[in-house]
C-alpha cells in the first residue's frame, strides 16, 4: 500500500509508486478530509500491462521455399490492447495488416527478387510497446532449363510422326509437356520419345511450332520451342519426254521430266511394271 499527499484536483500518479505496482489489477483510492476530521474517499480499478505483445508465427516457416506466388502468413498475438499490426520484406516498406492471416502483398513480393527474403511481423499495443518476429524464407523464381536436342530448327518432315529429345534441368522438376502450334498436346514422362501420330496429323501442311514446357514444385514454368516444317504432299511429276503414244524403235528412248517437292530424295523408273527399279537423274536414256 502506498500513500501520496497532494494538492489540487489534477496531477499524475507518482512514477515510483506506479512502477512498484507490477502487472495486473490496480486499485487507486482518492481521499479527502476536512478540518473536522471527516474523511471521504472514492476508488477506481484499472489494469496495468507491462508486458510486450506476444507474437508467434505459424507460417511461413524458417527457410521455407517459395516461387513467384507470394506466401501466406498466419500468426497469433497475445496482448490486452492491440493497436496495430504490420510487416516488412527485407526491411523495406511497412505494410499494415488487419488480420493475423492472409497473403503477402504481391507487388512487395515481386520486388524481392530471387534469394533469401526477410519477413518481419510487428505488433504494438496502445501503450506503445512493440514486439516483432522475423522469418527468413527462400524465393526461387528460376524456371526449369530446357534444351531441345532434336529436332533442329527448320527441319523438314513428312506425314510420319517425328522423334524428339530434350534435356531438362531443375532440382524440383514436376511436369513436362509439349504443344503443337500453341495447342496443348500431351504430358510426357521421359526426355525423349515421339510426337503422337494423331496430333501430328492434325497439324496439316506447313510450319509446325513445337513448344516444350516444364514446371517445378514451386509453380515456375520454363519454355522453349523449335520450328519445323511438315510436307504432306506427294512429289508432283511432269513428264516432258517421251510423249504419250510416241513410237520408238529398237533404240531405247530418252526421257526428261520435272519434279516439284520440298525434299526430293530418290528418282527411279520401271518398265511394264517390272520389279526392277532403275535409279535415275531427271533426264537420260531408258536402260537398253
């Protein structure tokens, strides 16, 4: 019990007395007497909180790894009179929050770049007491590295489907897939294989862009593409000589024709449906 005599109707509780009270309930009684020895009093009950707000962070956890998507947060506070809460990323702008759970602000998360990110949560009470808790997480925004080994750019193919071989590097690799001309084709389980024939047939004639994608467990997606050409038309042959219904003697006639195609491979002819194929150039004499 402490007593303090004073004059006047206003003032401040003695600091030494106040500091001796400790934490919790405090009863303050105000007394007054008169010259006749009569004493009157009135009391008021107040509470003294000398402890800083207690802050416990549940998520994110120390050294947890995240990707481009901002992490969620969840923490609890123990204090009688909370005034405000906020957090900062890498010591930059203070972001005020009104709930103990939510998402880290995306714009602030984007500024952090790749690497370690310090997230400090703060809370203060109406008495000006501040507490904070720091959590250091890792931000990994690197995408899987994809290298196309085959096919090569501008390679010409035909009706038959094509093989592919790729190399994908990422310690947290999750899924690989490819597209044909921007349309999803299929998920692949190995770094080499062949394009599905039905999907290849749907590409038609002309340029085909094969896009390879890979994502990791953090949601980061890598992409690279190769452009090839598909020729589904048969070679067009125009015979210049001999002409239809031409009469020939004992000497084998000469021949001359033109071929239109993107990827000419071999020329040959047969006589009277013979099983013997004779490889030729585009002009010459029939075999005697």
